[in-house]
C-alpha cells in the first residue's frame, strides 16, 4: 500500500519506489505523471502549454482513496495505486487501469534501459471497452478512420505523422504527452501505451461530452493555429522539380496568360549549391530578388524547399560540427541519410542539424534569412523533417534535449519553431510552413502538413480521406496532399488522367489546394531499388493544369474556378480553426455526433459546417453511395434538389463532378452549373 500527499489541488501517491502525481490542467482536464526512483519532473519536453485556471477544482484524500475533481472529470487513485477516471455528472467510469493477471506485472511497468541512465521502457495499461471507437493519432496510411483494434507506432516517418492524441467515442480525449518513440495498442482486451525510453510517463485527459468539445479542449492546452493568410487559401502549383529560375517564371506567366488563378508556386529541392548551404545556386537561380518581385507583381507567392540536412562538403558543416549544432550519434559517426547531392560524387552521407538545440535553430534561421529571406522569400517548405533516417535508427541518435528514443518525435515541431520564431523576429506575422511531419502542438507555429510521398493510385487517394480527418482531430487544421499522388503517375496514361481529375476534385475541398508530384515519363533516372527520384539532376514530366490533355484541362480549369469561389468560405473555416481549434476538414460525427452512422463513414467529410463532400475513389465509377447525416436538410450542390438527412442515396458522379451537398440554412447556396465557375468570379454564397 502507498501513502497520499497533497500539494495545492494536486495529489501524489507514493508506493515502493514509485510516485504518481495527479493535478488539474485546464477546465475539465487532468494531467497524470509517474516515475520510479526519482521525483516527478517538470522540465521534460512535452506538448502541454502552461495550464489555464481550473476554477472549482478540488482534491480529496481519505485513508484508502485520493481524488481530484475538475469540473466534469474526476480522477481517483486507490491506496494500492490503481487509477481510474470518471464523469462527474453521473459517476460513469470512462477509463481505468487494468492488471492483466494477479501474479504478473502491474498496470504500470518500468524496465530500465541502462545502468544509471534514469531511462525506462514504460508501459501503461487501461481496460478496453466493447463498442468504443478511437480517432486521431496524427496521420497514418492504414486507411482506417476508427482505429480501434489497430497497433499504431509512435514514430515519425515519411507519410506517417505521429501525434499521440486520440478522441474516444465515450466522450473523452487522451494525450500521451511523450515525444519519444513507442506505440499504442488499441486492442479488444487492453489499451496499452508504450514508450521505449523515458524518465517518466505523462498523460493528459479531458472530458467535454461531444467530439467538438474535446478537440476545443485539446487545442486550448497545445495551442491553436494562427489565422491562415488569405493568399494561402488559393491554388498552389508545384512539381518535382523546376530546375531554373526561367522555367519557374515561364510557368507562372503561363498561368496568368491563361487567366488561371495562382496563389503560390514552389521551388523544390536541389535548387541549392549543397545541402546545408541554404542558398540558391546562382548558376540556375541568378536573380532571386528579381524573381520574387516579378511573382509578387503577378500576385503569386514563392515557396522554397528547405531541408534540415547538412552535407560534410557544405560551407557550414565544419562550423556547425565544431559548435555542436548537428545531431550526434550514441555510437559511430553522425551520419543519418545517404543522398545524391550537388557537388558530391556518388552519395553524400549527410547529417541533420539539431532542431532541439536553441542555438542550432537560431543558426539555421540566420542562414535561411541570408540565403532566402533577404531576397523576399516568405513561405517555407520544411521537407524531410521527420527527420528522415536511412536506416531508421532513432535509438542511435543523441539530441541536445536527450536520447533519440526519448525525444525523437518532437523534432518536426521544434524545426517549425525555428522558422516561426525567426520570421516573427523579423516582424512577419503571416507564417505558413509546409511540413512533412508534425507533433502535438505544431499547429501553433503555423505548420501545415501534407501527406508525404504517397503513390499515384486510387487506393492511396482513398486512404487520404481518413488520414486528413484524423490529423485534423489531432489539432492540425492546415492539411493537404500531393494532388495526383507523388510518385508513379504517367501523364500519358488515361488511368492516371482520370485519377488526377478525381484527386483534384478532392483537393478543391481540402483545407489547402496544392498540385504536386514526380510525373512520368521521367526526365532523368530514378533509384531502381525504390522507384524514387535520385540525384540532383532529375526533373519529372510537366505537372501544370494544361499538361494532361484538353479534356482534363477543361475539367481542372472549371474546378479551379470553383476553388476561387469557395475561398471566402474556406477562410471562414480557417478563422474557426484559429478561435475554436476545430479543423476545416471534419469527419461527419464532429457535427453530427448523435447520428450513429456518421461514426463509421471514412470516405466522406464535411468542409466546415455547410458542405458535405463525397470524393470518387474508384476508377471508372460514375456514381457512388452517399450518406446524408440526420439532423439537417441538404441540397444537391449542382442541381439544388432537396434531400432529407438520415439516409443513404446513390448520387451521380460523371467524370467532371463528384457528389457535394450544401446544408439547408447554412452560409452557402448550391453551386449550380460548374461551368459558371470557370472565370473564377463570384463568392459562391
């Protein structure tokens, strides 16, 4: 049996060598931490901001029970150390620790990782509930919206974004407040959270009734995105890759000559001299300031790809190495990624700068400021920021803030912080960072996420819908995909052209609308082992609206006009994301939690309150089943025909259209004839 203590509104339980601390952390929310052989610490990295006041919170201690009550949530710990959480309105148990077997290890397990390190492999076990559903956990490519039954690795990878926050259908939200490598097992008999190496376990739980309230509470304690700049709600043009300044400007001019809306155009990787120099190659980009100025006159922002990698041949490598600004290795030399780079014979063995080191963050910003910002660049593409490791060896990394297994997942958040803080110090308040990875709280630094180097297939298109819905529930409202997929799309193929049309239709209703991809036929060879681009000279086939034949061009042109008409509405959803934390792209149950069918639908979504979107994700399909949620009336966006909610219907979906419905009484009227959007005028409301 243990003993209880009290510190203000917090209680502590001590038993054997273990300490557990329970305390209010913002309204209706509680934070719980535990450790062995040491006191609970406040200085470890995590996602939580300082707590908002919790008026009315109280602690109660008796001989055999300690209890913290905070609004709608109560936490109890017994004298033998068992934790459970209850809804105060009716006393219903929401979550409780479980001991799998009376002779086995306890519900909280500690396994030392090395003598004297203070690090343990940690497990915390909770009982599973039949019928409970789980959503969130970042962005994953398993294609599931409800992740009950899944084992989800907590590690950052290209296309896999680890954000350890979930929303339960039972009415609570749960944040595993660990930036380390691990996993969560959402089993039918137990829910198990695992950290491979940490000094203490740490989680936060909230009760807010409906899912929207849970997301609001979570984004209160991890931060909310700023308001998206108006220009960022438009169309972004990108390809792998524009090789020269003249090539990029010619594309921007052609968009304007054709009268096509264009908000952002992108300079992708290998525009630099070497990785880690962080500046334009003057042989290919001789006048960056002049390029930016012309684009601004055209009403176009320039986004530039920044990698966190440093080639040993870079002009900055020796200084960064001497100053300790590179990620180190526990064993061997600090090499993290082999890649073909400019100025290097064969593959360069590059290192990553240490984004967890404040001095390193200041250093990379100083180089980006001198190499890009002074030329007028204000929009940043933070690629490969997982960081991308080959081979994957997070356990061999040593960061400024701790070992790789303990802290590795926080890297993309702190990398985004480097550019956010640098821009803010220069007086900039419109900060947009397109990132390939994120962690809990990345949204507060202006981090947008795209779904990484996915394949150009209908199956991958289908997977992006639940991926986008779950990352939105995880606090990231600015999200997008490579329209058409990143790799494998042949612009000569009728199948790919159909895929591109269907993906573009989905992209028009995505929070951010961005066309990107490495298109076939290849201009230069690819890596035969991975079928991925290799080398500093490659450039894929054209990837502009007019690159796929006249029929596709006419369809895409009209849909791009629709995106322009929708931009005021999109911006309204972005302001809601800023003030309330609710994502623009939403699962149906976020607005209609009382409709049981809405909790299961993974291939439709809401854009804000008033648009229901049903993308076509099957090749050759010209109709699809659509569910209209109960509790609202709906109108077909194309015909204006009314339809009652709470039922399934079969909607027509010719190649130039997907099913879209407008909520009765909302802010939008039906669109009518899609061809009317081709000039890009009108509010669409």
